[in-house]
C-alpha cells in the first residue's frame, strides 16, 4: 500500500495527510497498521494517530505544537476546531 500520510517523528501523535481524504478511507505510512479516517481531511492537514484527550499535547516534528481542546479520536482531523496552537 502506498504511503498516504507522513509521520515525521516517532513521538508524534498526529500525521500529515499526503492527499485529500474522505471519511472511511484508510491511511497508512510504512509498515504501520492502516487507520480509518473518520471525516474529510484536506491534504497537508493533521490526522490523529491515536485517541487524544482534552488538554493533551499535540505532538508533530517530535515537539508540542499545541493542545487539544476536545477529545480527538484516532483517525480524526486535527485542526483549529479541536486544537489550540502552542507555537
């Protein structure tokens, strides 16, 4: 299966979409188990790699880029509606 997301650092809890996703599509990188995308996600936006609790750090590049403002399920779009920027 061709890579459809980019995981920048092994510490990351989000990945970058390498294409536009529709709800229900599978996303994967390398030899990881594919995840089901829960909602439309535009290319270059973040997808949760695991469930993220409210107030939990969003990790991209191996660094904190913000905090979740709501519970984010694995496969969900991570953006301004559920993320407070920290940079």
